[in-house]
């Protein structure tokens, strides 16, 4: 233990934290100092490492609050200061926020790539290409009376088309990245009393949804998050699909039908106790058919086998078939989301910027080689849009939105 006035840079010191008013010991812990500019924020930073009990944290924060000039950090303030100091770019800051919120290995890996700066570096390289093309066209405009290479505008057009195609591919990949980040949505559909809620409870290994023999128990869409393999999945239980005069249940059915349209994957519950000759209304290729309550009776499979991608017999009561179905579902989600190893757009701000850049590049290509001035303006717009990914352009208007979702102090 020691009395410490100024820590040696980047060395951990074991100390006692004392209440400045009473002198009583709050905790034993560690202190580390990071002098600027070689720190996360570029400023002088001191870290206090204490035990994580609520009473200790409360007492330590109360003690710090008595010192002149000290105040709690605003949400995202440390990361914002790092950005303003040029330590990280804006996409890295967003990656740090995603790291904090990551709950699955896939989300963690995706956020890690962004926090490491891969996304910003890629878009900065594309922005540099736009600026190079813009410089060439600007020279063509400024020195129109001089001998300029006639192939310059044609080359710029071809490069604009190549860049626009790359951005188009990235936009397609963004849909998958957003599903990784926000969760893959699976809807469980079917008439009332087909065992949907019991099935979800068994899969989640907890009583997440109310189960009752009374038809129409579930009247709203209930979402249950769980981990399947490497990915975060959102199961949505919904009202049984049927015609009803009950106003509340009818609204639940309407929401269930909307859910069916928006889900990434749909599971249709068809009790094994009810022989059927056709698929449920709304069943489409790629959906999964669950023959629920299979412990009660065994019947032939649905006759329209050609339209069924997968069919499983499961019992929430005995657990029969649940392990096999879980493994198959993990494989289905992995196939849909893939094992991604490259950075991708992970929020609406980034998608909007890339969409604007892609459109501007396409317009520039259409203008060339005849209208060089108009193409140059579109290239400038594309460079500005790509610059917003890393925060190179129009910074002030987006800082608040980016950092407000951070946890307090981070």
C-alpha cells in the first residue's frame, strides 16, 4: 500500500481509496496513469480500478464528486474526446458502441473489425479515389484550352462505374450485417393451440411465454431473444391465425400477419394430432413446418412435400426432436448470415452515406465524357458522402446522434 500523489505513467499502483472528508477506507484497488497525448482521449487520464460492489462504487463516486472540477462523464464522452483528438474515426467510435452491446460471438467479431478501423480505412481509400478523379477532371476544366488527354474523361467514367459497383455490393452485404447486429428474426406462426408458445419455451429453456389450453391466449407479438450457435436470434410468438370477432384478438392476428411478412424465417406450427392434406395458408418455399405435439400421435407427413424445405416433428412436452431441430436451425441461420470476415455497414447512417455516394458516382458516369463540370460536382458529392463514414465531412451535425447511445462515462 502507498500514498500516491502522481502515478508513474503506465504502471499499476496498489493503493487505498480514502474518503476525503472522513478519512475512512473505501476500498483497496489499483491506479494507472496515462499522460496525453499517448492516451485513449489524447488527454491526461487516470484510471481507478476498484472492486465492483454497488456500495463501493457509490462511495467512490460520491468521494470524487466532492473534489473541485470533477463531474460524471456524459454518455460517450470519452469516446467522443478520442474522436475529436483524432485518435479514432467515427466508424471506430460506432464500432466501440457495438462492442459494448455485443451479445453473440458473431456480433462481437463484426464490432471488433469496425472498432479496429477496417471499415474507415476501406472508405477512406475509396474517398481518395474519388478525389483523384476529381482532381483530374478539375484540371481538364481549368485548362480546357490546353492539350488534355482525351482519354481522361473516359477513364474517369470507367472508374466511377467500378466504384459504384463496389458500393452496390457493400449495400447488399449491409442487410446481412444489420441482421447480425440486431438479431435474426424468426416468426412462429399457426392457428391457436398449435403449441407455438410451448415450443418457444422449450427452445428457450425458460417460461418466456404464457401457455394455456384456452385458444387465443397470445394476443400480441412477444419477442424472445436467445443465442443460436454464433448468432443472436429473435423468436417472435404471435396470436393464432384465425377469424375472430374479438377486437383485441383481431388486432393480434393482424400483427401476426405483418410479422409473417417481415420475418427472416418463418416456422409454421401444425399439430401432429391434425392430419392435413395441404400446407398452411401463406406457406412459402423456404419456410419450416413444425409438426408439434408429436408425442400424442404419429401421422403421415404433409402431402405437398415438394413445397417444404424442412419438416420436423417435435414435442415440447417430452423434448423429442428438439435437439435435432435446434441443430438444423443453427445451420439455417449460419447459412443465412454466413461466417463473415470483412467489415460491413452496420447502421442507417453508414448505409445512407454509401447510398448517396453510389448514386453520385452513377450520375458522374452518366455525365461523362460530355459534361465534365457536372461529373466533377457529383464526384465531389461522392467524396463527401464517403468521408462521412469516418467523420471527415459534416461532423458536427452527426456527433450528437452517434455518441448519445453510449453508456454513461464510456
